[in-house]
C-alpha cells in the first residue's frame, strides 16, 4: 500500500512541476514573440534584401 501511495504522490508532484514549467515556457515564448524588436524593418542598401522587405 505504501508503494502505491508513494507512486501517486510522485505522479502528483511530477504533474505540478510540469504545469509550472509549462506556464514558465508559455510566458517566455509569448514575451519573445510579442517583442516589437522582432518586427522592426530591416535597414539595408542591398537590393536583394530590399525586395523581400
């Protein structure tokens, strides 16, 4: 019975850790992709690059 309880607690702890990790990763990726600096125009004189801008 003790082994079953230990496994249940380990699974619960693992689940809590996974949920917290997921929240942290979501915040990191959201902040990365919502950053305005990612979408700033490229300033260049090269014609090859300008045609894609």
